[in-house]
């Protein structure tokens, strides 16, 4: 950058293309890594173990949780800051304030860049380390999947439990309701008087009228 003005320098950093920004994300390697790979610095990626060299968190060593190339900052596990409302968020740290203590070798493109100018023995050691890291990463993924499945099962059980309780309560209430209904019916029967049943009256047969006509036999006797 030819300009001395800080405003123009900031503008250049902000508007720079990503292929340049990715190079600016590089940080120094620890001494043993420097001798092993014959490199002074390398761009930081997610999964690298890093040591903070400056600032209030100086000496903190942990894994990189996020590497934002566009805004050119890192998020390291365990480094947080509190907001005005009380919530905690990850504190952004510039890669120039950090030193890499362990490299993440799961990325094949990174391995290719590191292999340049190395001996065959060093390459084999790096491949072995990469295989171990890949196995560890797969194991962690499986654990996370199992934890997710357990959480989903617990949620389903928690959702089903209240419905089962309601069904049991309804079943328990049902016989109690029947008993109460029977008691109410019995009380109603006691309170309500039965209507007086009328005995069926026998029908009186009409009395036979005495015949006034005299029989023919009596008439004949009188004539004689």
C-alpha cells in the first residue's frame, strides 16, 4: 500500500478480495512446528489449537471455533465477552495476536501446502497424524449424533407423557363418575314418590229384570 493515510489503508483492507484476506489470516507457528515444517507462519483454520499472545486473555490456549475470513477475525473457545443486556458472546481476536501450537491436518489442501520441501519421513509422520485426527473427528461426530438422538427421544417421551397421564386420569375419573351417577339416581328414586296404582274395578253386571209376563202354562191352568 503506497498511501500513508489510515483511512485509505482501512478502505483497502475492507474492500480487498478474499484470496488476499485469507493470506492475512496467517499467524506464527510454535518453535517445534516451525522446525518440523520449515515454515514461520500459516493461515489459521477452524480446529487449530492456538495460544493468545496479547490482550486481556494472554496465555489462554484452546481450539479455534470459527475463522471469519471476510471480517478477518477468530473465535476461540473459552474467550467470551458480556453484552449490555447480560448475554455472553464470543470475543473476536485478530490472527496476528495468536500463535499456533497444534495444526489441524484433516484438510487435504493444507497437507499439500505443508508437504512442499519436506522429507519422506516427515511426510509419513504427517499422514499418520492426519489419520489419527480424522478418526478422532469421526468419533466426535458419532457422539454428537448419539446425543442428538437421545435429546430427540427425551423430547418425544416428554411430549407423550402428559397425553398418557391425561388418558389415565380420564380412565380413573370414568368409574368414579359412574358411581356418582348411580348414587344420584338412587337418591332421585327415593325422593320421587311412586304414583298410587288404582286397582282394577270389577265390572258390575246389569241386574236381570223380572219378567212380568206370566208363563203360558199358568194361563192354561186358569182357563180350565
